[in-house]
């Protein structure tokens, strides 16, 4: 296998690469990433000198450069993860989402279509999408692979659009495409603008913890290790043209989740609990602040895992409480990783973690 991973320097991509290189890695694994604010090569420093690993700093929006990588490395398998990925950013500034997620995906599809025309041998194009394309659930029900698309944020709309273009390349040109829709991931290396690392770092710094609305929105959380394991199974065992939903079976309201993180920190890091003027020590959850809701905020996501379970016998191995303990321990131990982001790589005022 000659594998191209896009977005390998991001959260899920770097966990995927680490898992691939812990096992028997393919002949060549090329990581194509333009290193936006959320891409971080430090996540992969242990792989730099591995003979099977190559990093290419390429922007998916540059069709010529993308095609060159596919051609030069004679790529035959693709795992496409690179994207603009944060809903709040897509609300503030939708354009890069449309450019990277739609046109970037188109450029990658074209590169494969052109370069794979003349060559024989097995090929696969796995497009990593999200459950957010399905829109919002009420208090009951689950997203299946047949649920109609109803994206509500510019992020979700851009991912839904890219899914449709991918699908069309399968139907029209016979490209061996596969699409996955996963629920909310958490785990090591997640950029601290997403809920779980954001709450952890805000709490550690004694900053107000913003909970949108009343905190009653529900997400289905999956540990990133379980997600990347499923992605590998879909790439190697999936049927081209098929779509697979991937979920953690771990639903939680945002408020419950935030309170659980705070309770874990009370035990694991009691020194950051807030202290009042009268020297009273408060639990971390006293930092919770209810703030204005996100526009178009989807109420609930939840995944029906039956297809991927029945097809590959895949199932999530983490429950949310053990996964959260492990993840928060990682953030407590890897202070250099996030301090570097806070010091050098990001607009601190926007995150509101430090002055
Ligand atoms: P991330 O933001 O952590 O990483 C995205 C990576 O893509 C970064 O390394 C970034 O540098 C790279 N990138 C962005 N624009 C690029 C461009 N124009 N050219 C080349 N590289 C570019 O995101 P993530 O959370 O790791 O998500 C990865 C994929 O998984 C995305 O496609 C996302 O839609 C999907 N997904 C994420 C979740 C989740 O909960 N995080 C859930 C389901 C699906
Ligand atoms: P997020 O991590 O941004 O993922 P997504 O929007 O893709 O689900 O947010 C998870 C949930 O947490 C979502 O319902 C919005 C909510 N949220 C907050 O309440 N406060 C915050 O500061 C953030 C970033 C998210």
C-alpha cells in the first residue's frame, strides 16, 4: 500500500498516524498538510526519521501541488482528513471552509482520478466526514447511513457538499470511494478550541468556563483511538461506494460533560481550584458560566453503529468516564504541548485561557 493521509498534523490525523506506525506501516505513508493553526508537526516528531514516512507541506487548494504528490509517490490509497473543522470559526468566517472542505476535496479527487486512470492494482479513497451533515436530532432517534442530510452550520454544509462530490466521483468515474460519518471525538492532541480541551485548560487557569445556552445540548462522544481504528477497518475492508457511521455510544449533555471534567480536575489537580477572597476553596465547576448560545446550535447528535458493527465487528472500546480520565491526564502531563500553542501559535485573547 502507498498511502496518502491528508490533515495528518491535526488532531485525528496525528492519532491515526501514530496508530498506523505502532503496527506494521505501509510501504510509504505521505502526510499532506498545509499546517494551518490546528496542524502541529510536534504531534509527529517521533515519526520524522521513519523510512516509510514523508511529510509534504501542501495546501489542498493548490490543485497542481496536490496532483504532484499523488503522482510522485504513486499513491494508491487515500485517507482524506484535512479540513477546516471548527463550527464556531465557520460561523465567524465561512469562506475558508468552503474553499478547503469543498474545493480542496475536489482537487484531491481530481488528482486521484487523473493519476489512477492508467494504473492497475487496488485503490481506495476514504473521505472522513462528520455526523453533523445530518443536522439535529430531537430527544430520541439515531443517525443512520440513510438519514437525509440537513446541515445547519457552514462547517456542516461544507462537509455535506464535499460528501456529495465524493459520492459523484464514485458513481460517475468509478473511483473506489468510501465515506465515514463520525460523532464528536476527544483524546490527546485535540486543539484547545474544542469543548473538552478548552474546558480543561480554562479550569486549570482559573478562567470562566463558557457553556452555550443552558448546556443541555447532547453529543455522542468517541475516543479518537476508537475512531482511527474504525477508519483503518473501513479503508482495508470496506466496500467502495458504501458509507459507514461511527459513534462512541456515549451520549452526554454539555453541562454534564463539563461537570465531569471539573470533578476529575478536583481530584487530579486540586491546586487549581478557585479560592474566594475569604480563602474558601471552591470546586472547579464554580467556574462554569452560561453564555449566549451558538447560532443554529444543533440540539443532539447520536449514531446508529449497527452497520459498522455488523460489517467489521467494530465497536468502541472506551466509555466516556475512562476516556476522559485518560485524556485529562494527558493534558495534565503534556503541558509543553499546549503551552507552546498558548505562547506562540494562537490568538490568546480569542481562547481566553491566558492574558
Ligand atoms: P483538525 O482541525 O485538528 O485538523 C485538520 C488538519 O487539516 C490540520 O492539520 C490542518 O493543518 C489541515 N488542513 C486544513 N486546511 C488544509 C488545507 N487547505 N490543505 C492542507 N491541509 C489542511 O481537525 P480534526 O478534528 O483532526 O478533524 C479531521 C477530520 O475529521 C475533518 O475532516 C473533520 O471534518 C473530521 N471529523 C472530525 C470530528 C471531530 O470531532 N474532531 C468528528 C467527525 C469528523
Ligand atoms: P465543539 O467541541 O465545538 O464540537 P461540535 O460543535 O462539533 O459538536 O462543541 C461541542 C459542544 O459543546 C457543542 O454543543 C457546543 C458546546 N460548546 C460550549 O458549550 N462551549 C464552548 O466553549 C464550546 C467550544 C463548545
